[in-house]
C-alpha cells in the first residue's frame, strides 16, 4: 500500500514539473516577443527649424479715439428749417449742416438797420452843426453814441442769425442725424456726431514695470480683427504723467495714419510696441509646443535603432525656453537649433523614442500675421 502511494505521488510530481516547465518556456517566449514588439508609427507633420530675427516688443490692448470728435449741437434755440446733410457722409470745415428758422431775427435786423441809418444821418447832421458851433458838444456825443449803439444792435442780430446756421467745425465724417425738419431745438440739443478719422489716435496702457521702455516717437503697430490683413503703424505721441492707481498701468497714445477711414473710434485693437533691438530666435508654430507645469517642450525627429537592430524614424522630447509670440508663431530662444526637424502637430500622442511617419500634406498655420478665413 505504501509503495503504491509513493509511486502515485512520484507520478503526480513528474506531471506537475513537466507542466511547470512548459509554462515557463511559454512565458519566456512571450516575453521575448514583447521585447521585440514596436507600436505602429504615428502620423505627424513637421517643420525644419530656421533662425529668424524678431524685434523686442511689448504687447498691449488699445482703443481707438478720434483726433477730433464732437457732437454738433444747437447754439441757440429755434425750429429746424433745413437739413443740409445726409447721415454718414463726409463734410468739410464750414459746410452748413442745419439751418434754423431766422425770420424773426431778420425782421428785427431790418428794423435796427433802419434805426442805424437814421442814427447815421443824425450823427452826420450833428457833426456839421458842431462845426458851425450851433449845438453843444454833449448833443454831438449823444448822437454819436446812438449811432454806435444801433450799429452794435445790428451786429448782435447778424451774429444771432449766423449762430442759427449750424456748420461743421472741422472736416470729418458725420454719424446718424438726430433731428428732423420742423423740430424745435433748445440750446445744446444734439444734431449729429462728427468725427475726424485721418489721422486717428490709439490709446493703450502698459504695466508700470514696463513704463521705462516707453519713449515718445517709439513705433507702435496695431492689428484689428475687423480690418483683417492690414497692419497700421505710427509713433507714440504722448505718455501720461501718472500711473493709474486702479490698474497700475501707464497710459500712452500713438497717432496712426488712417487712409480710407477703415479704423473707427471705439474699436478694440491689439498693439505691439517696439521697445528694443532685434533678437535672434527660432520661430515655430504654436501647435509644436507641448505645454506642461514642469516645462515646455517640443519633439525633434531623429534616427533611432530598434531592438532588432533596424533603424527607424522616431522622436525625442526636447525642453525649450520661449520668449514671446507673433501671430501663429512662438519664439524659441533655447533648446532647438536651426536645421532641427520639429513635430508641429500630433505632439499630444508622442513619447520619447516613438516611431513616426511624416505627412506634410496638410500643415498647421504658421503665419506672423494671420488672416481669418472668413474675412
């Protein structure tokens, strides 16, 4: 009985040992296959890094303002007799915009003119009589004063008639009219907005830390989404003397040429201030940068050797230092050198040593001054 048990246990141990040996061989074979396994290459786009010269700039947000802008209003009360302009048209300085009713003033002027003529005749007569010593000097002086008084009254009424003729105080573009024929206007009631558009101001603020970089005459470039594909430039013409206590910004003003009046007061614009000498950078599309809390990086395409000894195209992660942006581009000042082939799209799915296949059929945007497609 004991011999039979020993034999059975021996047979069981041999079977278990054989099975274990087979499993170990299977695991070793699987590990060998896994070690030689490589993921299929990822499709990416690339760009060959090139050295560029960028000016040292400071970005700011600006608002456009008219060099001259007023709401033309009534100087004296009266009824609108004639409207001599159309909304939105250009006018020159001195052009008549609105004529108020002046019938009463013209009647008063006619009466005063008659009095003035009579006073003039009396004054001439009194002067002759004074020369003949018929009248006293006091009577002559009274006649002269009456003549001057009627002359001043006539001038006052002419001035009132002129003030009821509302004219453009300067050349510019009119807004939407705010009066109608027959409407009674009180003194100060608005008639129409008038803006001078060329040249035009851009007002912007910069942090107090950068205020020392502002200089009168420094160049400012602006872009506006409403005027796509066109850039405007002009000099800084004024810098505020104080720092705003609420924002800790210093306000500055630049003057821009605005042919055609495409820029309008009140528009939001992006301003770029040239504040220093140019610097050498490697400009890459913003899509090439992998942003992370521990540092920004890019993926550079290189040749690698696989486990089986064959070479393949892969990527290595390279940390970079950035310094500013312009349009679709970012400036890389260290970490990438000219001639490196850098991945520009698909960086989120890459890792060190990953195999890639380059397909540049469709590339991401890489323009220093992008233009929206729907513009």
